[in-house]
C-alpha cells in the first residue's frame, strides 16, 4: 500500500516550520512517519519536511547540558560524528537501533515523538532524566524525558508542537551505565529492555524498565538500594519484586523476560568493562 496524496513542503528554517505546523505534520528521517503514511495509518493533507533545518541538526554545549538537535541521526551518534556525543552509553544505544539503513536516516527526535514503547531513545533518555525542548509558534518549553511519554504512541506534544532538541546531561567517566534489550533477532524492536545510570558525582541513580505496554517504568526503590549498597542489592528477589511492581498485570513469563533484561543491564553497569568508560 502507498500513502494517500498529500502536499509536501520543505521548511527552510525553524520559524517557517513552526508556522507550517498549524496545518501540517512534520517529517524528518521518515523512519516512523513513512511507514504510517504507507499503511495509511496517518493521512495528513500536508507534510512539512524539517530534516534540513540547521537549528535541528546542531550539537553544542548549553550550560550543564549538551543540546542535541532533534534531527541528529542515530548513525551520527553511533559513529561519534559529534565530539560532545562520543560517550560509550550513547554510542551503544544508537548502534543497537534496528539496521544501519534505518540508523542512517532515523532521528533522535523522531524516535521520541513516535513513542513506541519498545523503542530505544525513550528508555535510554529516561534513565538520564534528560529534558526535552518542545517548540511551537507560541514559544518553547521543556519536559523531562521521564515524563514525556504518556502511553503507547502518546506524548505530551501539543497541536503544532515538535521536539526541537534533547538536553543531555554532560556524561563523564564517573557514569556507570547499563543498557540491555532482548530481541528475537538483531534489528527487531525489544521484547524486554532495561537501562541504568549511576553517577556519584551528580547524584544520578536511575533504573528504568522498557518495552512495556506504556511508557518506561522507573524502578526508584531498586535504584536507591543499588546506589547505596552497590550490586549486592540487586538480588534475584529484589529484581523480581521491582519487575512485578512495574508490571502488575503481566504474566509470569513476561515478568521473567524483563527480569532477565534487568539483571543483564545491571551486570553491564557494574562489570569491569564499565568501571571507567572513556
């Protein structure tokens, strides 16, 4: 099936794009919107292409954050194209998204806005509690990644609003991180996933479970215990209890799969190879 007819507009600047959004849907890498158009799950009369807008393609320091334009691709992060994004955590997450052809075009902002529960960036950025910059013709506001996704394919984006940037906390060698997902084969969406981030310098301590029916679930009690006591707190019973609390309606098999992803995520975070990430 092919997309229903629509008018295509390429925005030359961010203000131009924001004006167009009152009557058009945005498109950048087209790795989410493209299939939806072809399946006719989305039938906009007008589409505005934001992929060439310089404001959405840049990466720069912004105080305590690194501002990552929403149209930066997964491949650019995977390849370390931007010096400020060469942390192993980011490159590991980006390099595990789907296939290289998709990573070449898919964007960090597009993944977040699409809000698939099994996607990588909603989970990975929730673990960092990174703010997202949302813009419309009426102005700009910030929403934490951990609060952005409301449900499957449902976010806090309002009509005429797009993600313009991710504000990443500056990641350094003191960050201990884990990111693990279980897929039937390489390139598929995850059936279970987990992300963890601990940084004694900044006080960051988050463990988040992904690939659920809705948004990623923060395992705050477990994260607190692990931050205080180290990996000894991540017992089998503690992991099972945390997963059960996050997935009260799931069956035992689904819980077991997520507990396995969580266990491997934390093993990665506290393994020797993660002791001092470059």
